[in-house]
């Protein structure tokens, strides 16, 4: 054995690795000891082998798996490295895009919860400016205002199935809304027209069938129970009529947040009922 060889412990220490990692690399054939004592089975390494360990570390930092690194080192072909890195680059871009979308959804959830904490109690009316929004949804084939929460749950399952079939992710189905045709609402005919999700602008561009809700002044009322929506919707209509507001668009029930923590048998929804209004 060469006097300048070092033990596996020393080799691991100077390369900031564990002994177990070096043994794994040996088992996979990534880097073999320079010498193995036949009697003790102790492994010894040459300091010049640091170059191979540096290369392995570099490829790991690029996101390559040990199996990919093994293949590259075995075939000694730079073209293989290039092909792998091109694929890794594409994967990273997809991950970055998904993280951006997730970040936007998390921020929106924080805003919704904060809004819930600071919003007035159920039944309080307000006049608010709401900026442009984007929605994607389906036509309602059930009237959950007359049929109850079970009918709403069935419609929500249908919506989520259509979302997944159209390339959306499941998490995008949590920001839900329903609408009633403007003329029906004016006559207080509670018949849902559409069930939809709210989208960020980036996601709406990927789905040409999404719809724009223009910015407007909205008459609003906040509700913390599905069962109270009809009563509060009537208060909202009376509020518009008594103040001389012209209802200029469809009625929307927006689920601001859900917190099914204390009630496991029914959704605990915080709702913002709203209609766009114009002024005489």
C-alpha cells in the first residue's frame, strides 16, 4: 500500500462527506477506493480522487440523480450530460412556474383570511370597488338554493372534475363562486346560472375560455353560512332598490375562505354576496 493513501474516514472528512456516502459511491461504482486491505477490508483513497468526488458533487448540484451520474461516468460522453441538463432545465422552469402560481395562491389565501378577520358581521351591507377578475366555470344543472347543500356538493364535484379535465390543478378549485342572471336576481328568482373558480391573470391566459369580470362598484353583504345566503341576498336586493342603485350585472356569491376545522359534517364558508351597481 502506498504510504500517501488515506483512510476512508480521512477522505470523507476532507471532502465534507460521510463514510456511509463514500461506501454508497463505492457500491454504485461511482468511485472505487485506490486500495482495499484484503485482511481488514479497510478502504484507502488517493487524494487525487478528490477530482472525481468534486465532479459527482457538481452533477448533484445540477439536479442529476446518482443513477444519471453513474451512467454519465460510465459512458464518458459529454452529449449525455448535455441531454440530461436540457431536460433538467425544462423541469426547473416548470417547477418555478408552479411555485410562482402556488405563491400567488398562498398570498391570496392570506389576504382572504385577513379579510375575513376584519370584515363586518353577517348581514352588514357595504359598497365596494372590486378590481377586474377572471373566472372559469360550468353551467349549473342543479338548483342548490332549493335543493340544499347536498346539491351544491354534487355540483362542486362536477366542477372539480371538469377543472381537472381542462388542465387545472386541484388547488385551483378552492376559490369558488356562483352566479345568478341579473334579470332573475332583480325579480329575486334564486336560480344559479354558473359555478366557477376565480383565476389569477397568468392562469387565465392559458385558458382562452375564461371570462373577464370587469372592475366595478359592487353592493356587498357578508355571510358566514350557506344556509343564510338566500336571506342575505334578499337584503342585498332591498339595499340596492332602497338606495336607487341600478343593478348592472349578474349576482355573484364568492367563497372568500373555508375553515372546516370545527365542523366536519358541513362546510364552514365565509361568503361575499355582491352585485355590480351603477348610480343614477
